[in-house]
C-alpha cells in the first residue's frame, strides 16, 4: 500500500507539473518577472493545488491514521528562524537563476535529460554540501 | 482560455496541472500520512537525509519522472525553455539543493502542503523564496542576463 500510494502520487505529481507549465524554466522565470512581461500561469497552478489540499487537511484532521494503516508523520516545527528564512532565500535565488525547483527539475529528466541532469546533479551536490560540509 | 492582459498565460492548463499536483499531495497525505515535499523526498530517497534510506520515497521520485513522461507522451510535448548555459544550470541547482535542505522545503513542501495547512512557518518560507526569486529575476534582467 505504501508503495502503491508513492507511485500513484508520483505519477499524478509529474503529470501535473508538466501540464501546468512548471517544467518550463522560461515560463517559471516569466512568472517571477512581475516587473516585466509577467506570466501569471503558475499562480493558477498554485491555486489549483491549494484548492485540493485545503480540504485534504480538513479530512486529515478527522483521521486517526493514514489509509495504509500507519500513523501520520507530519512536520510539527513551528519555529521561524534564520535557518528557515536563510535557506528559503537561497532557494529563491537558485530558483530565479535557473527557473527550476526540485520537482520540475526531476520530472524534466523524462523530457530534457541532459540539462535536467546537470541541474539535478548540482542540486544533489548542494544537498550533500549542506549535510556534510557547510551546515550552519 | 486566456486573459487579455497576459496573452501568454495558460489559465486552464495551469489550473489542471495544479489540481493534479494537489490530488497527488492529497493521495500521499491521506494514503501514507506524509507530506509531498520533493526536496525532502529526494534527500530521503538518496540517503542524504539522516536516517534510513527510504525506498517508497525513491518510488515517488521515479514515478514523478514517469508521470512527466506519460503526460508528455499523451498530451504533449509540453514546451520547455531551458537555460542554454550549463554553468547557469549547475549554479542554480547547487544553490537550490543547499537552500532547500537548510530551509527544510521547497515549492511543494512549504508552498503547496504547508500553505494549505496554514503553517506560519511554511507561509514565511514561501513568501521568502518567492520574494528572492522575484528579486533575482529582476536583478538579472537589469544586468542584461534576462533571457539567458
């Protein structure tokens, strides 16, 4: 069940990213270019996703455990600290530079293998750097 | 469907894509009791995150690639304007990888899952990465690096 859920969710997620235009770095950068030729498409992507996830959280609150029988393993930190904001700021800078965030970059391995691989390999290197070398 | 002021906007495709992403996150939340934060799932799938390597996270990552391939085969191909320069891709990737681990999430975890949960932490994170993304694109355009 755990595995089937992961596969079903991954398939839906990858299809949604492609159809919604998230895997087009030029469009993502145009969405972030609010002072230029702004392209609001990604606001509709985010809106659509929130439209489903909002009610999903209401359902979750009434459940004792997930459908696969395991308990909920959800983030419970509420602290807004320098790590959260500094990391998010860095992420935003990288997102703006290349027009890719983690999901669409990985999904693009299906359709734009070489440039996506360059980004994903560097992204994994960045994650390793955080884990082992430069942990603030 | 289009908006007169923004001829390039894909309203309907964006909305459908978003609903699918929301459905994916809802399936994972209610089915497995966890968040679909892609940066976190990648870190757990590869063993970069502390603790045991997570096989179902790897299945999610592989299915993510499969879902994009399927959507493109059936309804695509969807346009992709990638930066030409490998340096730009590598620099962006490196910063995104480091930043998402440090900040504990990305567009999916903080943006979709956290914001819909009304988590103040995720709302702060999302406003921050949106703000810095906007700033970065602006600065690059002013520096003549707009089109890449």
